[in-house]
């Protein structure tokens, strides 16, 4: 919050780049684990920060400046690309056939991402929270021009004067802490539910990812399949969320996924492919 979205994101990219390259040149196995641990710590920020920050991407997948009717598509588009990336990783690993080469090949692209310092602006919402109205004005005018819209000059200053106390009062920049969160039971309950959902889904997702090799087929093919199944799943989630909302779709998917995982228990031990497919 203090540094802003842009600086924080680029810092995590730099740390992940160093950790990835360091893991490619380990002196000991413990050193390799330590370097990969560094990479793992940066993953949540690298995935989530671009999801919410402003972006000049053609699809405009920045949640903070995305219109409400486009947010579902933008979020699901990011998830679909993740599935495509998993399939691509299987292809890269198949072609290189060396853990060292794969480690380097999956780290070097972060060098390109460092160019975002010049290509991607800071989040307008974060700038607004810091009361940096002039910079927000410039960014919003650029966005409007790119979309063929016209906004009156100094509109933000005029708006803030008319709506003083609603957006940029002293409470806007007050730091958010767990102690402050505890003052709002309903919000705290939602945070706990979201944290539990993330924990449960992450454990199951990674567990199934590690188990794809139990299909009894090529590890490269099984890993590619695990990525491929995400794309239609994401498309279906996008379709139904646009029509039925997020909560019903999330509840249905978690129940369906949980039942599929339970079904694995009843698959005969010799049926490795069936068991793995049930998990996928």
C-alpha cells in the first residue's frame, strides 16, 4: 500500500528472477530448495497484483479501472491464459529435457516483464488514495483518449470539491490492520471465508497437479492435460457467472470438485488412469 502497485509488482518480479536463476546454479540440494522457496514466496503477488492494477493491455484486464460488466471476462481471461501457460510449460520441458535448462528458460522471461516500468502506469485508485489528484487526472485523460472519450479538464478536482469527504478524506489513507478489521464482524467473516476457500482450493489444486504423473502415461502429456482442462473450465465459469453470479457458481464448483476427489477413494488401486482423470 505504501509503495503502490507498480513498484511492489516490479520488486517481486526482480526477486523471482534472482531466485529462479539462483535455483539453476545450486551448490547443494538445500540451496536449491532455498532458492525455489524465494520464488514461491513471490508467486501470490506476481499473480494477484496485475489482476487488480491498472493496465494498458489490449484486453484491459485491470480490475481497478474495469467497468463492472467486463470484470468477470477480464478475470477469467487471466485464468485461461494460466492454463495455456501450463500446457506451454509441458512443451518447453519436453523440448529441453534438462532441469537446468527449464529453470533458466522459465526465469529469463521475467527480464522482459521488467520493461513494465516504462509501459504500465501506476494504479489510479492507489494514486487517488494517496491524494495525488494531478497524476490521476493525467492517467484518466489518457485512458479516455485511448477509448475515444472526452472528459472535461480538471474534472477530478471539481468532483472532489463537490464530494468532499466521500473519497479523499482522512479515512482513505488510514492503514488497514487486522485490529481495525475486527471492528466489522460481517467483513471479518467474509475475509475468513475467502481465506479458507483459497487455502482449500490451493491445497487440492497443487495436490492434483503433483498427482498427474499417476495417469500411467508420459509425464509431459499428463501435465499438458492438467493445463488443458482448465481452459474449458474457465470458459464455463465465465458463462455461468455472468448469468447466475459468483457465489452459486463457486459453491457448485467446489461441491463438484470435492465429490470428484472423494470418488477417487473408490477407484480400484490398479486403475491409475481412471483415478487421475477423476481428480482432473
